């Protein structure tokens, strides 16, 4: 097969927020990169994804020059409500740790980054196919792909970054003997809806009840995102709108809150998994974001971890390229994994504290209420939640 052969300093497989942010940060450091992505830009923008941004993620978007739209169009949240035991209990992030987070959908983060790349004329190949990676154990790894117009390409690079999501092609290129994988699958999922209704609360509600967990979030003033705990095998076809609203209302009303209802425009079932691959570097191949790790969505860590990864990776790639020292990428794996495991713990803690296990006894449910009561009654406990939710600083 005839291939058009090109080269670049850094080839990035995956053009979601992680891949585009890395490319942007490398460009600021004067380092060339090429991004390849199997989805079209339109496909990504039409995939609705929720988003709670930690304070450092907001700063990264603004201070790197991507966009300040997150400040203009995002919705600052200075706390969350924990609903349990018949009432609502607010955890005030600002009062506890002097921080906040921003409600700003992942789709909007992607749009800001894609606009920045278009504005600066950086190379992003959307809508490619047949993506494979080669020679990852050498000094010149490669990405083979077919462009949207049918042209076959061989992209050679000094460093190859896999930012291609939880079904990563790049992750699979790491030899089994050179990796360790840690995995947990949870015995429940989230039944998610988008609905046309006014917001039911000014901030997110994390609701614990004997019927299971529910999360009440927002998307826009007129479009809301809500979830309730369900069996992973749940079929959305078995849930007409009136049944969905009855279930959500029952769970929230147990804690004294009633939701605003409206037309449901989208339904889905989201399985829960935790995954980490170590190390996040093999030779000149490095992994970032969901390609290296996934977390349950309870703690709102997925997108923030991906952005934290590439912030660190951009620094270590600059060191590796300027100093011609590939060993700098060992520091990336160590630094990134330190935060990944903190986030894994935080997400696991939030998940197990709020969700009802299938085999849970009445004792187990009451014990969870005791844990939540202790949490909101303790400044130290509430501060731990606030610090983890708004994000830890990136350490060297």
C-alpha cells in the first residue's frame, strides 16, 4: 500500500480534550505536534458530555489562552448538597477550602480547544480511519492512518502519545510483560437523562436513599442532567418517561426535595468501572487520560484527571525534547500516577458512601447514613470532600 510519509516531534492519537490540550501546550513551548482523531469534529460536538471543572482546570483553559468562555458561560459552584436521612446538607467549598468548581460541559471544553487549534492553524486530522501504531519500542514510532479523503499516511515521530480514550489502540501496543493493569467493575450503573426543565437546585445534589443513589445536575438554565442508580443490565426501553420521573421523585422526596419535571430528550445507561495501567510510559509511547485510567463519575474526576495528565506531560515532553533525554518521561508517569491514585480513592469513597450495593442489608444502609452524618458534622471531614472535589494542586 502506498503511504504518504511525514514526520513530527509528537504524534497524538486522540483529538478529544486531552489530546487537543496537549497539542496546544506543546505549541506554546514551540514543539510541533500532529493530532489524529477517528471521529469528526461534528460528531464530538454532538456527543453531550457533562462537565464539572476543578479550579486548576479552569485556570489551565484561561491562562494558556485557549478561551475565557468558561468564565463567561460556565456556572460557578461553591458547594454541593448531600441529601440523606430526610434532609439536605450543604458542603460549602468556598468556606471550607477557599475554592470552587465550574459547571461547564466537556463538549464546550472540546469546542474551545478545537476553535483554538483552527485559529492558530495547528494540524488536527479529524475523521481518520484504520489507525494503528507501530515501532513503539524504537526511537521513531509511527502512526498509520487513512485520511478522510482516502489517502494512506505514515506519520513518524520522536514521541507518540495515546490520548485515545478508554478503548485505546495505543494502550494495547504496550507489551503485556511491560505493564500492570488494575481493574474494578461495580455492580451498578447510572440511568441518565437529559430533560427540558428549569433547574431543580442551584448546585448539584448527591442523593442517598434506601432505593439507591441519585444525582441532580444541570446543563443549561433550560436543560438538566439527572441520574439514578440502576442495574447495569437495565434496558432504557423498559423505562417510559412517567416511570423515570416517579423513580427520581421518590428518591429525592425521601430527603424533602421535589424536582422540576419536563420532556426527556435523551436516556442512557452508564456502567461503572475503575481502571489504571502502570506505568503510563513505554519507551517513547506515553498514555494520557482515559487511555491510561478511568474512574467512576461520582467524584467528577475523569476530565480533570485527563487535563492534569497533559499539563504534566507537556512539561516532561519539553524536557525530553529540549534536553534530548527520553528518561524525563519516567517522571511523567510517577507524577501523573500519584494524582491518579488519589482520584481513584476519592471516586471510590464517594461511590461506595452514596450508592446502595445489591446485597446491602438494612444495617449497611443505616451505616452509610451514619458516615454521611459524621461527614457533614465534621469540619475536617467536609474539608476533605471539598478539597478532593475542587482539586488538588499539581505537585512536582
